[in-house]
């Protein structure tokens, strides 16, 4: 279920909700320390939306801090470098960036049981739509990530620090179907010690910000991945899996020692697409905290952030459901704070999201 179908579709016809699709929020507008609305670019034209009460920023870990910085809310020295007038010096905006760094073991699959477009699987591929339609089974019923698990990279840990995800196919990129048969066991560090940073590349809202995840800067993260790759190899060599396996495609049989595994990890580490933390929640006395425990931006009136960027520490698992939970909590906070306020002002809240 997509978040749009779950949360937006059921209420989209409400008279006090207006959705602007294909719209870029360019700036949060402030009068002193109070947020009064946003400037958007809609159908090629600039428009100003005013907020009588507050603006809820939900543009995600990359764009929420970008929008704040474009609006003068962020590290003062960086804003000045881009010629942006500083409305509030918030050094934590864009800092504390975290993700789950990942590497994987890939095996060939001579029996062609895995998902790929090949002449051997042509009958299976051709039957897939019908199987899905009538039996809700077969290739099209799978998201390819068929199994997973959590494990400890070393003894003495209170909770698992690695996540494995088993994919029944060799996915080279998100857009094309694989041609070669094989499968992959991904290993990701659940609680990396390394923190990255996100900065503006330009004061132009249409220019993407610069992300530096600084993956593997901390030794602990590298050691966890070395242990993870070894565990992945061990699992793939077990009889239940070995009967489907051919040769190891990656890291490859030549990569054996810890030093060789480390070189492989450093050359191949990737994102799990779980960026969080760039507007972290924390108490006011923490200079790097951006929002308080009710998601309100410190020192600013009328601005909340409600997305994955507020996580102080990355969750030990996938980030989508926790992000929705943050949205649910934000809704509760807003409803509680609104108690007693007359309903009906149609533009009380403007959520910075373009996906309807
Ligand atoms: C390829 C990929 C695969 C993933 N797979 C999984 C998975 O299997 N399981 C899992 O749990 N998580 C997964 N995730 C992570 C998950 O999608 C995110 O953690 C989650 O969506 C974060 O939610 P969010 O609300 O913080 O931000 P987002 O979902 O990114 O929402 C932010 C929204 O704001 C909009 N926006 C941004 N800037 C502006 C602007 N200036 N003006 C207007 N609109 C703007 C964006 O278009 C977007 O719609 C995946 C992510 C990616 C990219």
C-alpha cells in the first residue's frame, strides 16, 4: 500500500484540503522568527501560500533540510557562502545524516530458478500475468526481496547490528530486468557509527543539494560489514542454498582475507535508500538538535518537520513504516495543539509534498 493511497486518497475530496501536484516548494516564508507560508512554483508560475497557523515540512531527509537552508534556517556560515540571509543559525540542519551502508554476495544460478529474462524462463515469464491474475502467485506476486533476517556481527551485542535481504535475481539497476540468472544476499549495517552531511550546492531551489554520507569513516562499520559478508557466504554455502548456486560472482573467489574483503567493501559500498537524521529531534540545549519532541523547529514559530529527517538515530530496520509513524504522531500533535481553535481555515496547514 503506498502512503498516498493509504492516507491521501481517502480524504482527497475534503473541502479543507487542496493538493498541488507537480509543484516545487521553493522557500519557507518568514516574518522574523515566525513562519507565515511558503513560496511555490506551480505550472511554471510562482505563488505564495499563506499559513495562518503553521507549515508542516515533509519533504524528506534530502529536501527538508534543503528547503530550510534555502529559507535562511541552517548553519550560518554555509548560508552566507551562498548569499542567503540568515534567519536562524541552526547548525544541525543537514548534519547527522545516516543511512544503512550495504554490500552483497552475488551467486550465479545455473538451474535458472531465479528471476531473469532468458529463453529458459520464457514460458514462466509468459504465464506470469495469468498466474498472478487467477492465483495471485508466480513471479509477479514477488517483490524479489523474498527473505531477510537480522544477525549479530560479533558477540556481546545487546541487539542485532546487521540486516540481510535475499533477492531472487541479479538486479543491476532499478530500470531493467536482469538477463543473467543469479541471486544476491545483501548485508547492511543497522546502526552505523558514521555520520554524514548534506549541504546546499546553490541557492537555486532547482539545484540538488550535495550529500556526503561519509560511509565507512568509522572502523566499526567496516568491521561489521566484513563479518556480514563472511556470514552471507556461510549461509549461501549451506545445503539448502548450495543446490541452486553456481560460482560466486561477487566479491568473487579471489577475495578471501579481511584486507581483501575491506577493499571490496570500500569499492562497492552502497546506500540502502534509507537516509534519515538531517533535521534531528533533540532538546533545546543540544546545539545540533533541529526539532523538539513535538517536531517543532527550535527557535522558530509555526514550523514543524514530519519525516525521516527528524530521527536522531537511524532505526534498526527499514525506514518507510517508521516515517509513516512519524507522520501519524505529527498529526496527533497538530490535532492536540489545535484543540479549541475554530475549524474551517482551509490553508491552516501546508504540507510540502508534491506526490498526490
Ligand atoms: C529506491 C528506494 C527504495 C526503498 N525501499 C524501501 C523498502 O523496501 N522498505 C522501506 O521501509 N523503505 C524503503 N525506502 C525508504 C523509504 O521510502 C523512505 O524512508 C521514506 O519514504 C521516507 O519518507 P519521508 O516522508 O521522510 O520522505 P519521502 O517519502 O521522500 O517524501 C518526501 C516527499 O516530498 C516531496 N518533496 C521534496 N521536496 C519538495 C519540494 N521542494 N517541493 C515539493 N515537494 C517536495 C518529494 O517529492 C516526496 O514526495 C526506499 C527508498 C528508496 C528511494
